[in-house]
């Protein structure tokens, strides 16, 4: 994790991507990297950190006509390099940029999709730049954009066969739970889980959250306050790339109420199944929803199918607690609203978040070879009778499983028995069974752990 001071504000960045970019930069020859994420990924701050002390030409694409876009870049090249361009094309622009010495030049085309969507000559010129047809010195081209939907759905068609000249693709993912713990060192593990369940590790949200204040204080000031930074965020995020906001809001509202199967959505919304499927596909491409696919085991016939969930934690939080109660939000104070509609239900809502935290813990244990098997894939098994929160497997078909208790008074012996039943349904025999609890454990489970080497109890302090 990297801490950066920008415009007087302390910004928290993951340094994994910076290290990866640096490795590419240090390689001999020219390269082209695609760096993309949501427009809440703080990619600009990451680029600023990476480009520090390097020779850089940075251009940010505008919403403009092809002619005006080119004119804007021409003006910048002429001003920045004290040159007079002779031709009206992008090749001339890239032909006149320079590092001033033999060091590698970093060419950043930020929000490049705003140019590539409308002008095919732009990317052709970048390919020529990479092939040393325009600029003799070593160059690293960074294509940055914040349109997840366009990148995944439309980019290949827009760039055509030239897309093969992109050497590396890096997705700017959200902070992990461990990053959240480090970002808010004064928080208890439980408070960090609550913050993580609301923010989902989205960098821009995390950088607006005040670790000196409680979860309630942050929710009230950032989300519930009509003037709060995140008050309009859910709908702004969705409408940033998707049209027909009313349709998407309707679907998300129904999903947040617990209706997660396609037939349930059809009955509740009144939209046709075909229409719902198209909208769910768009939301999935935008990382807002996901189709829940059970971990593949021998018990496929006993698994639930056709289940969809809201993947984006902040949007899930908004549509679960705020969207259905918006009238009250404008007749109460933020604190009254929190106490009435959120406080008593938040922990039950965070059960899935805690399962993700436990899965991350298991992944970290796996990385340092502290699991009974070398896990190569991990997921969840959602059965018709119950769920196994965590299923991990190695290449030889050996399994580990886990269940997670967040808000019950203790992880009961009955919950363990239910897990065994679900394992039978899934046709899984586990090498190790992990029982995670944020509260306590039934005394019988503590005794059983002493007798059964394959049973491991993990409490909140270990997380």
C-alpha cells in the first residue's frame, strides 16, 4: 500500500499495479499496456505515482469531435515541446514528442476510449509509435480508461486487428480487506468488516472515508446526508455507462429485497425474461451484478442454478437500506434514519461480506503454504438445501471447506452438522474443515477440534 499526498489530501493507493508497471517499464524495447478500471479506481493518482521522476507525455482524452480532439492534442504537443506541427494527424503529434535524452519516454493516453471510439487513425498512430516508425527512442505506451463496459464489450471491435499490439492488460481492482485494515489502523476487525461491506474496497470511496470516525458517523455524513459525497453515488455510477436508469433501478431494488432468481425478477418487475436477461448481462459486464455459479463438484444436481446477486457492495448497500426508504430519509435526520433503518439490520446484511473476508484469509494462508492442500481454485457452493461458504480445491481434486459465522451469538454445533449435510449434498469429502466465527464457538466444537485434526477453528483475532 502506498500513501500519496495529492492537492493536500492523503490518498491511499495499492502499489501492486505500480510495481507491475515498473517491471514493464524496465524491460528493453517498446511496449503498450492497457490499464483500466472504474472511474472510482483513482487511476489518475496511480499514474501520477508511477510517472514520478520519469519523462512523460500525458494526454487526457476529451468528449469532443474527432477534429477538435486532434486539435487539442496538437496544441498540447506544440506548447509542451516548443514545436510547430506541419500535418493534421496523430502521427505528426507522436513524431514530435521526445524525452530529451536517451531515457525511455512514457506516453500516457488517459481516457483513450473517448478518442478511439470515433477516430480509427488514433490507434493506428499509436501502433506506428510502438513499432518505432515515428519516434526512435524507447517508449512505453499506457492506454488508460475508466469505461469497464466499453473495454470488455466493445474495445476489440473498435480497435480491430491492431488490438494484438497491446502487450499487457491490467485491471484496477478494488482494495482487499487486508488493505482496508491497513488503511484504518484505529478500527477493530469488526469495524473494518463493516466499512468493507459498505464500501467494497472501491479506492475513491475508501479515500473519502474517515478512519478517525465511527462507521455510523461516516455513513451519516457521506451517504445519508443529502450533501454527502456519496449520497448520489449509486445512481451516478450506474448512469455513467448505462441508459434507462429506471429499469436498472427497478431490477436492483428487487434483487436487494432478496429476489435473486430470474423467475422472481420476472414476477416482481413485470419485465419480460428476455429483457431482464439483457439488462443483467449489461450490469454484469459493468461489475454491478454477478451470476452465482456454484463451485463445480460432483453434487451438481443438488446445486442452485440461475441465481443473481448484486456484486458491487456500495450499490447493494444503497438499494438494501436507502433506496426503499428514501421518503423517510428526507423527513428524518441522517442519525435518526441510520438508527431506524440500518443499525439493527446491518450485521445480518454483512454475513456475505464476512464470508469474503474469511475467503481472503484462506487465500493468504494458501500463499504461505499453511493449508493442508495447495488451493488452485476457490468459490462457494450454493445448494438447494443450504450453502457452503467456502470451497477450495487443488489440481488433484482434494478439497477444503469453510463456514462463516458473523452475527450469531456463537457458531453452533448444529451449524457444523448442517455443513456436513451440505457437503454430502455437494459430494465433497474435505481434507480440512474451517469454522470461522466473529463471535464465539460452541464448547462442543472446541472439544471436537482437539480430537479431530482436520477441523480448524478460526476466530476474529486471527483475522
